[in-house]
């Protein structure tokens, strides 16, 4: 099985959105919810997965993460509606 690279968006308990990238979505969400993920999410638990996108390369996943992080909250929510 080929390794995939994923960009993901989660919602924190306080309603804020967080975007990151990983090679294992399930493990990454679990890590966030154990308080061992990103510093930003540690104080905003629990988190829930809103969306994920799969890419063939790490570079593609990181580029999409960077583009998502530049969007406003409203733009992110509109993207999730599509």
C-alpha cells in the first residue's frame, strides 16, 4: 500500500479551526485529543475532524495546508460546504 500524505482540518472544542498535515489521519486526531498534538490544540480539547484531503507527495499536502491557513474562517467554512 502506498503511503499517502494528508492535509486535514479540525474543529477544536472552543469552535476554532486548526489545519495541519500528516501521513496517518486517525493517529494524528488521537494524538491531538491526548493533548500531545500541536501546542494550539492542547488547550482546546477535544477536537473533531471536519475534512481531509489526500495527496501523493508531502510537498503537495504542505502546500495545500499553507493555502488553507491563509483563508479566513468564513472562507474555510464555505470550502467545507462544497
